[in-house]
C-alpha cells in the first residue's frame, strides 16, 4: 500500500481518525489508522504487520506489541524507525481532542435533560477558554438580557476610563430625582434623599455587584446613553446583541425589555474577550473581574451547584413575573475558574418560563454544574 486507508469502525467521519489519516497520508509504512469497536482505542497498522493499540484518554492501554523499548523494529529485513518521542507527541496531540469530544458530549447530554425542566425557552453557551471548545443550545437565539446588560455597560465605562475620559475616583453628583422609586436600588435605600457625590467606582460597584438599577441609568447618562454602549460592543465584533433601553424605560412597559437582547453565544464571546483578549487595560480588567466575583445577586444560579469556594465572576439578570406568572428573563452569565485554573465562560438565559423562581434558578445551577463536572474529568 502506498497510502492510508481510513476504515469505518464505530461511525463515519471519525474526526481523530480523519485528522491522523491526513497527517500520515505520505507515510507509506503506515497503512491503516482505525479504531477498535470494542475499546474505542486507536489502532495503527505498520507494513501490514504490527498493530499498536494506542490511546484512551491520553494513556497507552497496552504495551506496544512488537516494538522494543528503544523504539524501532526489524520487519522483513527492513528497519523501520519509530521514535518513542512520536508516541509522546501523539499522546499529547490525541488525548486532548478525544477527551474534549467526550467532555462536550457528556455535558450536552446532561444539559439536554436539564433544559426540559425550564418550562420555557433556554439558551446556553459554554466556551472552554483553554481549548476554545464551544457548546451551545439555542446559542444564536435572541433572549432578553435584563440586568446582564450591565456587564457591557461596565466594559464601555472602563474603556473610557482607559482612554482618560473618566477616572474611577471621579465624583458624580446625584439628586433625589436620580434615585427613582419602584425599582431595585440599594443606593436609594442608602441615600434616600440624594444630594450626594459618588465616585464612578462606587457607581460601578453598585451597578455590577448589587445590580443597582438607578446606578445603571446614572452610568448610561454619563457614557452617552444605551446607543453608545451598543456601538462599543459592535465595534468589538459582537453582532448578536442590542443595547437599546435604560432600566427606567424597561420599567414602563413589559415588552420593552425584549429590545435589550443578546444571543447566548454573543455574550459568551464578549466574556471571553474581556477575560482573555485585553479589550481593557490590565488594571481595568482586574477591577471589573473583582466586582463581578463579588456579585451578590443570584447565589442560586451559576454558583448554586458548584463546590463551595468556587471562583465565579458573573452578572445576573431578572425580569420578575407578569400578571400571568410568566418570567421573561432569568439569566446568569459569567466566568468560572476550575481548580486547575482553567477558565470557562457559561451563559444561561431562561426566557418566557412558567416555572417557579427556584426551579428556574436550579436550571441554571444544574447546567453550570454539568459543565463543571465535564471539564473536571481527568
């Protein structure tokens, strides 16, 4: 034989087999790369003589039959050099793709069962920031963000801080009229009469960590309105997201909240850009990460099912329910750090759900836990 034959074993289009087949296409002494149906091990056949059961999750499952430990054999009076370094390269090269495929399939199966409990639309995006593996459910659908939009708002404000337009210690005067009633606002509870000067740092912390709606709208006015935030995220290459209305505007009419929307995948990409792509200065990135980790809202969502002490930087969003008991948005979007320091982004949007609040929160918690367990497989 002059080239590899890729045999079908368990399924057509095996990605690892095909990848190796292309790589070794000009190696005439390697005739077949296939998989064992029973064990799923990769099998190499050299010169129609030597079979090498290779890898399962990064380990050699059996000795290399026919190969002495120093790495070559003689076959039909012809010497075939097979350096052991190739084995180790293949172990590294193959174990991660196979393991990643297995991890993704495991999480996908669990998530598929979990979303059925939501009694509404569910959108999920998961991005492994080390391998760039991505898992989505309704990943490009349009979901109302609710207060998750305070994350892109914070990015836009800090972008202006990095440009020197603002500074975190800059003070903003706040009148009583700025602290609207009938909306979630720890700032209003703390300063009911207004007439105070608060720093941008204080406003950002309240807006992100405590999801303060009045703080959010004060920052919108500072940066030039929702359209400026929308323009900023689009300039980053985020297309499937719209920031249109303030908190005050959304409170006027139920359906207005649907104008501020994002796909789960777009939000996942924005989280990845924030954490990995230096869209902000190092100082601003560390600042925003810190106040996201200190988020108080939604303790039963992404963090709800993770081991105690898990590091999660996230932003929640909630609509409450209308007169029919329908919840337009129960959301959480954030970055989770595994014990091995590997970060992954997870976005879960639960929309138009008739389930109770605890049930909606549990859907998010269970999805985050499924991903945690999948990525934690050794």
